[in-house]
């Protein structure tokens, strides 16, 4: 792996608090990513927004506006995580698909590749810039656009199961599964739009539990215990 796209959920940043930021958790992620960067691996990052807001949080306001708030939540998350990454010694840049003036840079592929090629951790904030999409779709889109080798999908659960392990104690974890099986069986890895984009563009994924010690490092360095999604 030379270039990876890491997806973190918004909830992952909140730790036990379930909202806002849990700094110790984020510092832990930063230290793991630094090991990869120091090893010459290029890292792009997409972060969800669920620790602040989701489009479906309000049933009373217009969906487009609600989704815009969700996209802005991902900008806050990326600015925060980017700063924590800097505090542990990494170079970072935050890109958005819409103008954020002095807060972030407008995304272009060329700008992003320039940063990645010099070892700068590159954050893709603000989702796709469009309502009715998700940060899963953003992850797939950005991974394809920056020509990442793989998507690293850090989750609350440690891989992909044939049914929800929280509901069904007998659920079986896959070591490996094809993206077409994920789509056919509607397995809850990413939303369907994002999964289909991965399938059509042959973008593999590694799904693992963020809560497990050194799981990001282990996934990249071959000590992988999650689920590999093949194309
Ligand atoms: N969002 C959006 N377009 C995008 C990405 C995100 O509208 O391209 C909004 C949407 O409202 C979403 C929220 O941002 O609920 C947070 O994104 P995330 O993917 O974490 O949301 P989830 O999938 O958990 O709803």
C-alpha cells in the first residue's frame, strides 16, 4: 500500500461521550497514522459528522438545509483532527468541495496529489458538497479520484458479519468477501450508493475495528484481523 484513504466515523471521534470530541481517542488515532506517514505511506482522510449532526436529525427543516449542516459538521471534525495531527508532528491540509475561505482549501485533484506526494495528511471535509449523499459516498469518490490503493474503513465493529453481531450473537464474521456479494446481500458496510461505486471502479476495502489496539497500523502492515472486501 502506497496511498490509502482512511474513513473515520464522527462517532469514533466522540469516544464514550457519543458527541463532540474525545481528545484521547483522536490523539491515539493520530499516533497510529504518524507511524504510517513516517513509513512513507500517503494518507487521505474522510470523517463523518454524526458526533454533531446528521441530515435526518431534524424532521422539521428542509432536508437540503439539514444536510448542509451535516456537511459543515464534517468540516469542524476535519479541522479538529487535522490540528491534533499537527500537534503530534504531521503536516496536514484540509480540503472542501465548496469555498470555506480561510478555513480550508478548495479541493482539486492536483492540489490534493501535491500534498499527498510530499507526505502531508490530506483531509477531505464537507462531504461531496451535495445533499442526499453521505461521507461513505465521499470516501469512495475521493479514494477513486486520488487513486488510492485501498479504503481503510475504521468501524465500531471489527469487520463485516453475515448479520448484525449486536442483534445476533451467532453472527459470522467474513475474513474476505467480494464487493458484489456485499451489494447483493445488502451488507451494512457502507451505504449502497458508495458500495456500488466501489464495485464499478474496483476499489478494494479493509474493514476493521477502530477500538482495537493499533488496528490502523496492523491493517496496513499485514497484521490484519478484519474483513477484506475484494473487487
Ligand atoms: N452529508 C451530505 N452530503 C455529503 C456528505 C454528508 O449531505 O456528501 C450530510 C448528511 O446530512 C449526513 C451528515 O452530512 O447525515 C453527516 O455525514 P455522515 O456520512 O457522517 O452521516 P450518516 O451517514 O451517519 O448520516
